[in-house]
C-alpha cells in the first residue's frame, strides 16, 4: 500500500516537472527559432533617466471590452524589449508591479509580488483585461511565444502560462476602421 502511494506520488511529481519544463518546441516549425541555450536577459538595461510612457512602450492598444487590438502609432519597434514593455505596463497599471526575471527558450518568466489589486480589486473583467494587455504585448516581442506570470492566486485571477493563441478572439483594427 505504501509502495503504491509512493509510486503514484513519484509519477505525479515527475509528470508535473516535465510538463513545466518543455524540452521540445511546441510545434515542429519552432525548432529553428529556439536559442541554443537559455538566454540570460538583463531586464534593467534601459538607459539611465529614460522615461517610458505607456503610450510609446506598448506595441498594441488592447480593447478588452470590444475584443480588438490596434497597432500603437507611438510605438518605436527599434527599441522593443521586455524592459521597456514592463515599464510601459507598470505605468499603465501603477497598482500592479510586474517584473520579468528570466527568458527560457520561447517563454518569458514574470512575477507580480503583490497581486492584491489584480486578484481582489479589479474584478474578473479588469483582471482579464490586464492579462490580455500583458500577453498580447509581450508576445509581440521577437522570441517571446509564451508568458508565465507568477503571483498569489486570488478571487479574480490565477497565475499561469499564456500565449497569443489564448486571445485569438481579438480582432485587429486599423486607424481607418
């Protein structure tokens, strides 16, 4: 009895660890896009004194209510990187401090140390809108296909891994629409 419980526990733990650390790309076409090793990313490489505004640091303007995304006309793609994106998102949502700490294969690892506002005060729709804004913008950065956001689960949001595919119901609109 104890042996079977031990084997089941071992199987569950092993399955969990293997599922959280994929060794294969998510599709055959991604093999060419994976780095040889994990990238060491310095997320604090913005020039000293540089101020990033939410209007210029995010590639997409996300309208959660209408399920649309629009290319941000103020976005400068020549300086697109996670540090600038985080600065813009943190300016747009000052009560939520998002921090990126690692890039592994095609996944950007982030965390929110105090997620109380996100999980308890924004409501379900507000939390979903925030996550859509974060994921859609981060996955627009070259090499970022998935975003893992770690935080303490609450009533309106749970930590997880998302991709742009999770927001396929958003339609692209242009300035002329």
